């Protein structure tokens, strides 16, 4: 199997940072998957990491938002988005994920966002939850 390309939504990156299980599961596939993000998505993640509730969780884990952002950024390939998309009208910020996926030529979008998940597919890019994505990747790695 060649390298699979996946664009991660902000909520998935946050879950990887905060949930040890999901973080471990993603660490098992790093060699088989190229994970993508954009400056716009990382800016949103940086903003979310400053929420008091998130800062408290990170502090309890012995880290902070800046360190968490740097750590996850090392796992990602950052692309400059070269398209503008307006497909998700209910939540226009979700369009940044679609733009990144198109610009990176991703095979998957991994998201927990109901607006994106309801699309199921966008321009031949499968849109899956983190669990669905991991199951699909595990089945490809094993087969």
C-alpha cells in the first residue's frame, strides 16, 4: 500500500492531543499515512488550545498549548491552500478543511464535525470519523 494522505480536522487534532488512546492509535499509523493541515487550520487549533477548559486539561497533563501545538505540527505536512471553497454554508470555517484536502490531494478527511461527516465524500475524498478512518487504515495495513 502506498502512503495514504489524510487531512485532519481541528477537532481530531485536539482529540489526539487530549486523548491518550486516540493519540496512541494514530501513532501506530504514522508510517503508512501522511497527515495534512494548513496554516488556517493550525491557527484555529492554536485558538482552541487557549480555551480555559483546554488549558486546564493540558496543565494537568504536564504540558501547555504551545508545546501541544508544536508536537502535533511535527506529525503534519503543512500545505498552502490554493483553492477557496464554499460548500458548508452552515459552518463556513469547515470549508478550510475541504480546501486543505483538495490542496494536499488527500484521500481522506478525518473529522468529528457533523457538517463534514454528513457529506460522506467530497470530490473523491472520503470523509470519515477518526474511528472509521483508523479501522479502514488498519484493514489496509493488515491486508
